[in-house]
C-alpha cells in the first residue's frame, strides 16, 4: 500500500463512512419491508412483536396474486421480446445508416422517457375504447413495449457502439455476406448487450404499475396492479411478504445472469470483449 | 520478381487508377494511381492521415472511391462487395472472433466458401502448421499471446488462398523483438506462396526492411514509389528525405551548377553534390542538403572538414555509436553522426571539439522550402 499522510487517512475514513451511509439509506426501505413481512399480527407494523412465516403462505395462496404473477409473466415475456426485436433493429439502423430526420426519429423513440406512464396508459385506454379493442393482453403488451423500448434501444445501441467494426470487416473479407456476418459475428458479439437489454426490459415491465392500472382488466391485471387492489382492501403483512419474495426472485435472476454472462457484461459496464 | 515501375491495369494484380476519396471536406486521396504486380510486396508508408489506410480500405471494399477505378486481377471491383473480392486481410487488432476457437476462426473463410468438411479440416491444419500453431486448435483467442493471435490472424487470411493479402499495421501491437521475427517470418511465407501483398505502416524501418517496393504517402498523394534502396538513397522530395530513415538537414547556398553536379557553399566550405533536383535554380539560391548520419565522418580538429563543432551527446548502440554534434556555424543546429563500431565512444568524448566531413556525392539536395 502506498504511504499516506494522516490527512489522507482521515479523508479516506470520511469517504468510507459516506459510502456506508448511502448504501444503508438505499437498502433501508427494503430492510423495513423485509422485517415487517415476518410480523405475526395481521397489520403492517414496525417493528414486529411476534414472528411468523404465515404471510408468505397467504401471499402464495392468494388467487389474485397467483393470477397477477402469471399475467405478469405473459406480458413481460411478450413485451420485452418484441421490444428487443424492434429496439434492436432500430438501434442497428441508427448506428449504421445515415438518413434524413434521423435525430427526430431517435427523439421519438426515446420520448417515453419524458411522457409520464399514466399518459401512455390513459392514451391507450382511450384508443382501445375508440377502436373497439377489447381489454385483453394485446393492449397491455403493446403499452409495455412502448414503455420499455427506450431502455432496450439504449442498451443495444451502446453495445453496437462498443462493437469494433473490424470483426465484421474481417468476416466479410473472409467471404461472408451481410446476413451471414450478422448471424455468425455481429449477433453473437452483441449477445451480452441483447441479454442485458431484455433483462432490463423484463424487470421494468414486470414492475410497471401506473400505465398497467389503466390498460389491464380484472382478467389481465399484472402483479403490481393486483397488489394495489389488495392493499386498498387489506392491511396485513402479506404485501410485505410478497415484496420479499419479489426481491429474492429478482436477485436470483441477476445472480443467474451474472453466473452465465458476467454482471459487468449484463449491465453493460464492461466492454463485451 | 523484378517489378516494373509502371504496371498497366491488365498486368497488375491490384491497380488503382486515378482514385480519389474525400470525407466531408477532407481530401483523403487525391488522384492516386498505383499498380501492384503479382507476388509483389508493396508497402504504403506515411504519417497518420496520409491516406494509406483509406487506400487499403478501398482495395478491401470497406469504402468506395469517389472517383477513379480499382481493379483486382484485371477486373474492375468498384461495385463488387468485400465478400466477393477474394481478399485476405490482417487487422491492426487482429480482429479474431472472440467467441470462436482458433480452428473455427481459421475455418471461417472455408465455411463461407462451402468447402467440404474433410478438406476444410485438412486445410485448417495445414494453415496452422504453416504459422507454427499446431496443438492450439481448441483455444480461444483470449488464451493466446499477442504473437500467437497474430499467427492465427495470418492463418485465417491465408487459408482461403486470397488473390491479395492486405495488411493493416499488423505488427504495431507487438513488442520489438517479436515484431522483427514476425516480420521475417511473414515475408518468408509471403515469398513461398507468391502472394501479392499490400502492407500499410507508419514505421519507416518496417517499410524499408520488408518491401519489394514502397509508396511514401502524404496528404493523400504518393510522394515517391520505388524500392527501399531507391527511396533511401535518392528521396524524391524533402518530405520523403526526412520521413524515411534518419536525416540531417543542412542549409547551404548554390554556387554553381553544371552537368548534374552542383557546388554548394556550407558556411565557409564548398561541397560538390548531385544537382539533378536543382535545375533552373538561380545562383546563390538557398538549398537544403539532406545528409544521412552514416554519410558523415568525424575527424580530428585541424584535419580537412566541412563543419566544426563539439560532441554534445553520445548514444551507444552496441554495433554503432550515434553522436550529436553541436555546430559552431550557421548551417544547422545539431547533427546526428553515426559511427560504426564502438571506438567513437572513447575517441570522441563529450565536449571534444571535432570536425565533420561529408560524403557529399551521396546526399540529396533540394531547393530550400
């Protein structure tokens, strides 16, 4: 270790303390909810006096939550996959080609970031009523595609920017036509970016509440909407128990992605090669 | 082979005919014409931004020319995409596919050509043997050293029997000792296969040691095209003289010119120099003499010499000694003098007053810029 003066050491301790405080602040809500989930009493209170696992059982058994979870899976899978295809193609076109109105189109694709989710949801609700589209899964999926598209687009675009064009040049110098280059070189090298984009979209879509509230019906309600409806009627800790399972599930998913692809690659922090 | 200076389009393996290319407002290539003969190793040498890489990319088809035509084996390729040109290329960063093994990398170009499995395996093995990489088939590129990666890149480019081999600064990432051994090896393989090769570099030493012919480029033009010996011995202009090899520039004054021999005054001394590039110049015009470090000779003060000065730096290089001489006159500032052997270290110590004689018949003289 390099020699340091007392002054530098004090600065170092202050820095460490700051980081600790920030981390504690970040995990505070999750910690409170986790502790509250083990409360034996049928009210959300903190800290609990007696402890129990029973609200986990209740959350898992509750029909609306089960339905919401599976609805969420359907919506998330479809919307992230469609967003990945559409966003991926747009990212490719924006990265590789020059065309008029390019920046305008780019702006429109990023625009859901500035348009509030309830506006998107409300818009779709009005539109669906107008064209007579039933409030089935299609409308929810379309709505989610629009909401997650900017994130997917960004993710793929950044991966494409980081991709050294010499790989593609090398492939074409070896006789590979454009489609072959895409299939055997570009896509495999972009895989971490594509997976991270998909995962990001999936988590966002699964969590999305505001727009979903407008476009879902009793039959298609996703988990956050089901949770909202539940909390309007009941105040027991099964909500907290569900949140804990939610956090554990997401953490497991990210750990899984990390084990197979590397967290740096999935989150697009590292360069992909 | 002995290449001729002016290859016609049909004879040349690769022919650039009045090719121009611009990027927005920047002229990258300004009407470049260059013919490269079969089996010839031609180097494009120049500082960054001179257009050498652009010329290579045009040959590869990564870029299209704005004007002029490019032909490979007599066939115009302006509108033929890269993947139909039958070229082999090595990249500065090797561009090995990181998700494929060594064998898969080398086999890639054979798969695109639909070479049957059995033949493909044999040719991959042969190519890896050629670059001395047997037993590495299943490694991934990141598990190889820089030199090994380069060999894979070479094998991958060679295995498809390309009509032209294009090399984009392939040695720049290697350390010095590995670089020179790879240079020799690449040249041996290239000769053995009789492969037409275009090599891009900014390293003049590399260009001198490897090329059959070299094209020295600057600002989108070819300043000189010739064998390394020609370019080193008789540079076409001051740019080439100072870019290729070490050179000293001395400011002199033209005294007289007659039958391609000129007399130039360097301070008090008169030297006789080649005058073919001075025709039409008036007497007493300023001229620049370019003198190679080895064309100087250090003599004891008092002996006949052209320039007087003192030793200000000694750079011992093992086989030779480079001395820097601070001049007392107005002809130039510091001279770089190369003295073979190692006696110079003791004979001309730091601060010693010395005289410098010039082997003037070999130096290059241009009108002063």
